[in-house]
């Protein structure tokens, strides 16, 4: 029976009834978190998987996840092969994993969802604050992506530990007086009332204290004697300190052999009984000596090993021993175990630098890296660095530890390790490759902290230090990109010039990177006609990921939308194939831009929705800002004002915090498109003029907005204000030679031209659109042409263009633009049928449903679709089940008749 936890029990009951979702129970030690998880286990009409985080295993990658999933690992064959291999590799059951920790999280989700096909599943994770970082990442990634699957998860963690952004929390406070009295009476009904009242005051509503403090009473105190309670403290120490003291006193009363057994178990309390038997035997004890501790109700011994009654018992054991006893126990365990734990036990008894143990720890780090465990990699490298006798080796290992910590998203820890690496480097002469790696991780920290230009300076340092050409090009590609992407600063042009100077001579990839960085400098200097000419390397598998991203992104500068679509799509597919979910938000940003500028709005909406969710899951706020701005633009074109405003605000807020220009640019461009679609032309002019003189003036993509400014100026009756923007756009469009931007150029000129010139310009625009299709821009040209034709009293000709514009806008879900074209068509005297969204079944689908349907049309199985979209096959089936009635179909075969834009 639980006292005083009715509200929390009701919340758990609701989670179990919902059968899907996750929550965290938070509170101080002893407050009753584990009791609530026990309650959940009793109430769950489901398969229950349970694990406890253990402090001694916090540096062993995926240790807790392995224990949680161990009963169900025979179900791995049901997963897509990539996910199954990643999970096997992470748990040490297969070869090295190609993916990152997020792919392991996805595989965990898929496994849990597969299990739920046979009935609901409940995961209970106690002491989550002691989970190894990899297990914590995988489990949080999995539970955040639960939708309607019958899988529920409940974590228990202490206050201020185990951050789990976005998950609901149940915060446990002290028991009220009535509940505390009830619990104490149930434990110690024989105590005199005065003693019970003092215990109530000392326990402060902590359930563990109410249970344990009575056990600390002497016989005389239990009779109500006047002897002061031994745990009564005059100071205001936490009540858990009093419980801890009680456990220490009980441990001190045990035999030496039993204390040795307790210490071995405390130092490695996941050890199998055979390992424990060997280790305690080396200390002159046996498993039989655990019996005394069992009788003292400090732990339990079962077939799977030892379980302490409460984590505070383990803490008390460690506090009760001296350093000599502890080192002896570590030595015994080092002899008894034959896995990764051995290196840690050896490290615990190594007090002087020595390459033997340092090398063992580095080998441990390399094994952890093969399993995708960056947190464990960092921890092992840290201890290896501490034990390195050679300062250069220490620097290399401190740097590797910092890189792994940054890869794991442990930014403060990475910053601390960078400092250690720098101090070590001052005493050594590390090779250029180490200095370059150190510079790159320092740059990553500066960019994460919202100081991108400081990061660029560090990337320059790295490029100056490294001789390896691919590594140098990666650093310089990122330096150019972040110079451009940072908020305006007087040093930007100087930094861009320095990046260009550092670019090596030569052809191929070096020439491409050099050309891109040259263009970035020109853009920052205000060259309106900047474009790019270089040959894109064919063998992309040999090009560093960062270089591929920058080259793909640079295609927007030369208006090579097809090239950008191809390059960005391959980036996304390669990330999927390699299981690098941590890189996906960046790749999906590039793909969204490519789809957007190509007029593939539905595809862009699907990509950006998935990218935003993934960026949030993996904690990449700079890409969340970018993607939110892109999503806002698409919402603006669709006329979704509230959604646009919310997304633009998110993008602007995160961009300001990060000093990150692209997210702010797209947020402002979205607001511009919302105004343009609503006919607020003066607002468009004011918005653009304010932006290009402000913090987004060097955003290259303003070139794509100049035609919007020209249209607004023409419609607002200010043609002279459009002349300079049109001139600048014309310089660039003609320099690219690309049909799509030349079509827009001719439309913009037609809007400003006298009537005797306009028709020819519109016709030329349509000819360019036919050469390079861009559905949104093409529809806008037909709308503008149709409006002009109607004003010329050529209504029959106008109807053809306006009807085509309406059809295209509807396929793009561009509601305000479709409404405007429909109004123009009515003005020609034509009847316009109801073109509500109900007439377009695809418009009723969510972005995720639309993407699933797109792949289903190609004949892909649910498993194949799930592998591509990072969903479980059952989630795919659920999306199809919901999509079919919306589309008016009942089978996959009927999907083939749909037109998917």
C-alpha cells in the first residue's frame, strides 16, 4: 500500500490506460519513486520490461539498454536489417555498427513496437540518473517518437539529474502529515507516541526515512527512554544523510568477510554470481558471507546476482570502506572479470601514469566507438589521458575525449576537456593532425554557443595545421559556410578572404571548394551578380560529408536546382543508409531548400516536418531554427497564418540566440510571402527594405525574393522603387543562365513594362518555364499574365492561363494564390467550381501520411518504408490505415491512380 500518492497513482493509471506515452517520476532519494514503479508493474496488464540504472556501469555503453532488452532479444529478426545490426552492434552481440546512437534508439523503438503486436508493453527504468549516456539517449529517442503504439515508459530519476526535455513529469514531494503518520504506524505501531512524533519530525515526510529510522533505535529508545535519538542532528542536513548514517552503522556491525562481499558487489553490482564468487574468494570470503547482509535487510542475492535494497545502501558501503580495502576489491574484480569492466577496475588501482593501463583504456574507447557509444568513448579517453606518461599522447587522448563528448552533445563536458587538451598541448609538441582536430572541436563548441565567427577562426587554425587534403577541405568548407551563416559582423569579409587564401591549389574537389569560398567572399562584399562555375565531382562517396553539404547548398547560388535536388537527396539517402541520424537534420535542411526552390511544396513540407521532429529529438537547435523558418515559408504560401507566425517566431528566437542568420532570414521571408499572398504590398516593400539594411543583408537568398519585391512595388503603384532590385536580380539571373530564374526575370520585367512590351515578356517567361519547370513560379506567371490579359479585355485568353494557375496552386496547397486566381477567373465572366480542399484528397493527409503513401505507391513494403523513414513497420501500417479512407481507396493497388506532387 502506498500512502499519500493517490494523485501520482492516478496519473500512472491514466498512462497505463492510454497504453502509449512516457513520463518521468522525479524526487529526492527515498521519496518513493521506486515504489511508484512497483505500483505500475503491479497494475500493468502488459508485458513489463524493467531495468535499474547503476552508478558503476555509467561508463559502459548501452549496458542498461542491454539489460532492459535482454528478455526480448530473440525478436531482433523482426526489425529491418540495418536497425537489427545497429542494435546487435551496440549491445556487443554483433560486429561494429555503422550507425550512430540515434539509430540504436530507432531500433529500440522498432523492437518495442514489434513486441506490442502481441500485447501492450510497459518499460520501467529506475534510477535513470545513473543510466549510461548511450542507453539514456536511445531510450529517450525511442519514447519521444511513440505515437499510438501500445508502448508506455516510466522513468524514475532524482531532481536536477537526467534531463528529458519534453516528457511530462510527476514530481514527488514529502508526504503530508496524515500519510506520513499512517506509514510510520504501519512500520512501528509498537513505539510510544512521543517517539513516533519525534521520528515524524526527523523523517520530514520522506518514506524511506520513515521506514529506516525506526530500525536505528536502541532497545531503550524503543521503550521511550530519555536517551537522545542517535540520528537526531542539530544541523539542517538532508534527511537522506540520516538514513545513510543508519545504513553505515548497520554495515559496520557486520563481519569483515560480509563487508568485503558488500564492497565487491557495490563496485560491480551487475556482476554474475560466478564473477562475484571468484572476486570475494580472492579476498578470503565466499558467497555464503552475503547471508549476514541479507538477514540485515541490506540486499538480496538471486540467480542473476546481487540487488541492493536501496541505492543509498550501496553509497553507504562505499563510504564505510578505506582506500586500501577499496583498491583490494578493485584488484580482485579486475582478475575476476574478462570484459570491458576489467580496464576500469585496473584504472581504479593505478595511481601513477603508465602506458599499459592507458593503452588498455584506449582500446576500450575504440571498442565503445564501434558500438556507437560516444559518452563511453569520452570517459575511457579521459582516464587514458590521465594515465598517459607522454604529454603528446595525453594531448591526443584529451582531444579525442573532447571530440567524443561533443559528438554526444555533452557541450559543457566537451568544453572542460578542450581546456585540458590545450593545457596538455602547451607542455608537448602534438602533431598537426591533433591540433587540427582540437581546433575543429573548439570551433564546434563556439558555433554551438552562438559565436560562429569565433568558430571560423578556429577552423582556420585547424586548416593551417593539417596536411591531409580531405580534412583541410572539410575545415575550409565549414569555415566558408559559417562565415556566411553568422549574423553580420565587421570581420566577416576579412574572414571570408582568409578562408579563400587558405584554399589549396589544384583541380577537382579543391577547385570546387575554392570556387565556393570565392563566391562567399563576393556575396559578403555585396556582389549582386555572384554565381558559381565548377565541375561537381562524380565520386561523392569519397568526398567528406561536410564538403558535400556545402557544395550541395552552393547549387542554390548558381540556381542549379536540379543539381541541388540530386545532391541533397543523395545526402539524405546516404545518412539513412549509414544510420547517421545525427547528420540527418543538416541533410534534410538542404533537401527542403532544394524542394522549395524547385516548387515541390508538398515534398518540401513532408521533408521539413520530419526534419524538424528529428532535429528536436537529437537536440540540434541551430538546424531546428533553419527548418522552422523553411516550414514557416511553406505555411505562408499555404495561407496558414497562425502556423506561419508561430514557426517564424520559433525560427527567429533560436536564430537570435545562436547568432545564426539563415533561420532569421527564412522567418522574415515567410512573413513577406504571407503579406504578398494577402495583397499587403506596402508591407512587403517595408519588410524587404528593412531587412536588407539590417542583420540579414548578406543572405544570398534575398536574390530569390527580389522578384517578390518587384511584384509588390508594381501592384502598389511604386514602379521606380523596383528598378534597382530588378537590375540586381537581372545581373544574377543572366549570369546563371538557368531557365527557371530567367523565367522569373521576364515575368518581373513584364509587370513593370508598358502594355506594348508586356505580352512578349510574358510569353518569353512561359517559354523559359517550359524549359525549366517550377510549378509555383510557373503558376504565378500564368496568374500575372491572366490578370494582364483581362485588363486588355482579352478574357477568353485570360481564362486559359488563370484556370491553369488555379490547378497548379491547388496541387501545391497554395490556398491564397488559388483564391486570387479564382477571383480573376470569375472577373472574366467564367464560372468557377468550388475548389475547396475537400476536393483534393492529398490535402487531407498529414505530412507523415503523405510520405508513407508516396513510398507505398512505388511498391515498397511496410518494412522498407519504415527503414527509409525511421519508423517501425507497424507505425507505417497505422499511417496507411488512416490514409486510405482519406484518399477514398481500400488497397495499395488503388494508390497508383493518385497524382503525387
